[in-house]
């Protein structure tokens, strides 16, 4: 079995006076809780190259001015 977790948010702890303190703590969820079971399990059937292209294209949509080679280096594309 495999377990995947996705960081969805960061929160800072709060003391009794309601003040935030310390380092932010990440909030993690299973991918199924975010995108649904069907979508997550359908990706298991994809070829690795297709998944890699989907990741690259998603990063490009989020950061349109990013350099192609920098994106590939960041995600480990060879």
C-alpha cells in the first residue's frame, strides 16, 4: 500500500491570549479528500510521461513567466 499526503495550508499556533506564535504548522490531507477518489485513482493508470507532462503544464499555468528548463529541473525531469 502507498500513502500520499498533500500540504493544503499553513497555520500558526495561537496562545491563550489569541496571539500567534512559533513556526507555521502545515495542514496535510489525503489527495482523495481534496480531488475525490475517482480522479486520484484514475491517475494510477497513466503512463509516467503523461503524468510528468501534466505536472509541467500545471506549473506553467501557475507561473507563466517561469523558464522551461527551471521547471524541468525543479520537478526532476531529465
